[in-house]
């Protein structure tokens, strides 16, 4: 069985902002081919593996999202400073001043996400503004050391994506834990792959149609999953996600999986709650049941639009969501165990 940690390391190193996940799609399809799975890539950028067990069990779309939170260029100043805005839920204080890459047509251009020097009380300075106000990305700038004319010659313009730099895309290991940016949702892509690998190794076939969808542009509204569900209608959408530690759900950062009962978009159906209770009892799993007061998944965003009847979001505990995220190193294996158990439970009805 493939190591979850090895997969996570490989996945985090690949740049994949919303709407520009091509490099990760290429890597994923090569991996699927080595596993013996044919896959397709749709016009939205989703990677799809379709399995049909030929039975009448509820149809399922299983998602883990490809994209990461990122930035987009909005303006290039006369002095060459580049202005940016958020793509997804990224906050200035989560990234700080940091190395970034501008994804230009000819290749990545290194830059530094900057806010300026602190040694001033001038009201014109960003730091003085930040001493008294929340700091938005419109106050930040990218420093490249290039003029506006040089940047223009390199194809730098508004609309280009900006990702966190390679030096920040390294997994930290300490004791029972690992930490990195973008465990949301690269650790779940690892579980998504491991599920396909384990199903093939064990000869398990879900007795109905199941589509595995590595979804694009989730961080900007679940766009990829919504598009996939227009092509592959599914009774159930299962999203593999993170379970963010919050005051409402103050669980430990352990290996036990998380089940979302409600988020900002939809509630899990009572029927699926019962199925999950049953399979957790059978498997000896002690899950964290999470009421999430803010956020959404591919499953809940799609359910809110009537694109699936039964949203199910299965996750692992994480601290520092949308930042330098922390998780238990055994959490992917436990999430995998719960997900496969849920498939068996859903097939029983």
C-alpha cells in the first residue's frame, strides 16, 4: 500500500491554484495509469475515474479537490510593484511576508509578498495602517526587482495566478504530527488515490455507479464538483475534506476521522448519519461529529444547488486551517478506513 506521507509530500510540491491545476492533473493521471485506471479530464479541469459495478446501489460522486488557496494579480504599478487579490480563503496574516511564484506564460517568476518596513509612523505606510486596521491583500504588493516594462515583456498581467513559493511547500514531521501548507486538500487527494488502490487490491466493486472526481476550483465555490455533477448526476456526493478544529468542535488533533453534520451550505441527511453510526460501530471507529459554523465542501455546495440529494463530508482533524496546517500522521489511513466502510454501508442502504 502506498504511503500517505510520501503521496502528500509529492502533492504539496505541485503548484495548483484555482483554475490552473494542469500540472497536478498531469501528475495524477500518470499515477492513475500506473495503477491501471483509465481516467479522463473534463473541460473544467476535473480528473475523473468512472467505476460501474452494475448494481442498483445509489450513485456516488467522490471528490477531493485539486486546487489550493492562492492570489491573482489585479494591477501593475508604474514602479513595477504588483497588486494582488485573494483566490479562495487566504488571509494576509496566514501567509505573512513570503516567497511566491507568479505563474507567467514562460514559467514561474519568483517574487516576494511584501508589506514594507515597520520603522515608521507615517500614515502613508502599510504598517501604520495595519497597526489600527485589519490588513487586506490590497495593501500588499509583490516585489520582483523588475520594471513594469520588463514584466509586460514577460507576459505578466492582471489575471495571472500567484502561488506560495517552493521553499514553503515542504512537509514538517514532528512526533505523531505533520504540518504543511495545503494539507487541505492534498492529504485528501492522497486518500482518494489510496482508496482506488485498495479497492483494486481487494477486488472490491461498489454495486452501483461511482465516479471518483479530483475536483478543480473548489476553493472558489466548489465549481469543479458542480460541473461534474451536471455530467454525472449522483444521489450521493462524498467530499473528502479537513475537519478544522474550532471552538464549536474543540476535538484533539488525533487520527480519528471527522464527520461534518452541518456547514454553511447544507446538512447531512439523517439516513447517512445512521449509516455512518453503524459502520463506525462495526469498524471500531470513534469519529468526531462536527457542526461547522463557517465553510463548505464540494458535497454541501452542490447539495445547496440541488445537484445531489445526499451530501456527505468525511475528514480528518486539522489545526490552523488555510494556513500552516497540522494533522496526525495516521489520520489519512483512518479516513480511508471510514470512507471504504461508508461505501459498504451505502450499498446496504
